[in-house]
């Protein structure tokens, strides 16, 4: 029950609907500044209406009967409002109007709202505002929701107004225990369902998000990366199988450029341009955000890889830089490649991208701001997920510090000796 709501009833003459010299009397219900209106089914000549009092002037024929009817109508609307107020946390003008007119409220189900929300995400994906993989996460949320509601409530769906904080707590528990999701993935599903409820609030299906106070907690993750020794092992391994050789070169290319699989797949010779330093660069707009660039100077190793595949039939026909497999085949062949090279790590484009940020860039003294720019990130915090501080980097930084302190100490000793002389 919300006792702070403002509630008002006003009778007024709808002069826009005058017929045969008479205008209908309407009632306006106002709650917290929002209005709903309907006819009282009574009419009166405009000159007989007292707008100040909100009733018919006594001089009009039948005025007493109509005014009595308006008093009864006011009492009825008040009654419906008070009944609703005792059963609902928030009462809307539509709730009162529908209750007074005997219109049964349509129960809005979560899947109805979710389908609307998902349609918007589909349109965003089609306009490249979000990636296909991000859109697919919404399908995964829908499956998880249906599974949970069937398990917990023995139903196929729930009214959106019945979903309260216990629901989301139990949903998270279900994801962790029944669907065996790791904590971070389960938290992301809860975050997604909270976003759907935010959409419901924006559409005014709900007054407030019932999950707003849910506390998210994500565990820090250790991202796999290759060491320089493993990169060299991968690069120097003799491989006679053409498909594995091609996958190896594509993977190494990402290790030295930091591109995602989608970016790697989309690269054409149009992306290879001369940079401001006269060297060859890859100039590319990031798929996730059209206003973000991933411009990367080509180091000698990726340049040699591009030269190797310049006349490759697939690359020539499709104007591609590299013969990139489908994502499924690419990841499958990478596992085979790791076994062949005896690398006990999961090779994916994510590990290659992380290798670029840490082993290739950060370990060799490239500032994190520069790495962020090459990765196409708009927020430095996003880059920090990739660019962990490694022991090698700590060693190099502290060695430089040691040298600076030693030099400062020597300079101080020289000054003291000169003063003594």
C-alpha cells in the first residue's frame, strides 16, 4: 500500500462531443499527476453546467437526479480505489478506471515483456549495435527462465507483477545448483533479467524494478595467455597438415594484432593501409561500437603471415587477408593444434587476444593506454581485464626503479663529496 499517492476525481463537460445541443459529462481520475477519463453516460446543455462546482446548475431540468448520480459515481470510484489500495502496492489510474467500469485487467506475463525486449535486441543486432553472440545470450536467458519457472513453480510463465526479490535470489541459486553455471555466468544471467525488468519500468508496466537492490558479485578471473616461449614453439613447429598450418598462422596473427574472431574473419586488403609513420597498418572500425577504432601497426611476423597468404585461392576469391575457418571449425582445429604442439592450454581467439595485450605488448613496456587504443576499447577498465600485471613486467619495472634509485644515490654522493672538498 502506498499512502503517499495523490488521488483526485473531477467531473467535467466534454464540449468537443456536443450533439443536438447537449454535451456529455465525463469523469477524470488523477493519481500522482496521471489521468484516465471516461464518460458518465449523462448529458446536459453546456449553459447548464457549473464547471466550478463540477455539477449541473439547479435551474436545469432533472438537475437533482443527475447530480445525485454524479455523487454516487464519485463514491463508487472512491470505493474501487480504496479496495485496490488495500491489495496492491501501487495503484494506477488505469487500475481504478478498469475496476470501476468492470473491465478485467489483462495479466501481463514476463514472456510477453521479454519477447518485446528481445525484438528490440534483434533489431540492434541487425543494425550492428550489438553482436550476434550478445543477442544469443538473450535466448540463453529465455531458456534458463523457462527451466526455472517450470522447476520451481510448475508453471510455464509468471505475471510480471508477481516477480519479487525472492524470485531473483532463487533464480540465481537455480542457475548455480541445477544448471551448474559458474558464479560469474550466473550473475550475468541475473543481470540480464534485471535489464528486462528495467525495460518493463521504462514501458510503465511496473512502477519500479523489484530486483533493483540485488547485489552483484563477480569473481576475478584468470585469463589464459601464452608465454613468449609457447608462441615461439607454436611458430616454429613443423606442420605438414595444411588446415592446421593455416589455423596456426591465423592464431599467431591474432597474438600480434589482438583482433577478435569476428574482426579477423572480416579483414580484407582494404584494411591494410599506410599509417602516419609510413608503415603498414590495419585500419578497422570495431564491430561492437562503430565509433571505436582498432588500428594496429603490423609487426614483422604478421606481415610475413599476410605475404604468405596473399595468393591463397580462398583469400583471392573472397578478398580476405587470411583463410579463416568457421568459428566452430576454427576452435576445433585449435585444440588439435595445441595437442600437436604439446601446449597444455586452451587456444581460442580470446587467449590470443589476451596474449597480445600481455605477452606481446605489456611485457615489452607498451603503455596500457596504447594497448587500449589498439584493442578498440573506449574505457581503460575494459583493457585492464586483459592486461594483467605479470611477474615479467613487475621485474622490469622494479629493475628500472632500482637503476633510477642507484643513479640518484650516486648523484647525491657526488654532491656531498664536492661540498666536502
